C-alpha cells in the first residue's frame, strides 16, 4: 500500500480511537454546518431585500403583474409595497 495512504489510515485510526478528539471533530463539523446555514440564510434575505427594492422602484412605472413577473415576488407582496409607498 502507498505510504501516504497508510499514514493517513493510521492517523484516522488514531484520532477516531480518542473520545475527546472525536467530540472536538463532531463539534467542529456542527459549527461548520451552522456557519453554512447562516451564510445561506443571509444570502436569501439579501436576495429578497434586493427584489423588494427593485419592485419598489418600479411601482410608479409598471403594473403589479409585470413587477411580479420581473422580480419573482408575488402579487400580494407588491400590493403591500404599493400600499405602504
């Protein structure tokens, strides 16, 4: 077997045999997943905010249906924007 692969295998066996090391590993994995979820949520919020800003800028020149088609927002969201303008 390739020496690099054998060394990696030995390291995995060593690390997985220690309870504290495994706990730290799983905690780090959980933390990475949480971070990815936070980034994804922030991106979704930013995209929604941008759509609302674009729709708000189009209210005085386009009808609700056209704004909905162009921004991907639903008609109710656009009506709410129009009412609050």
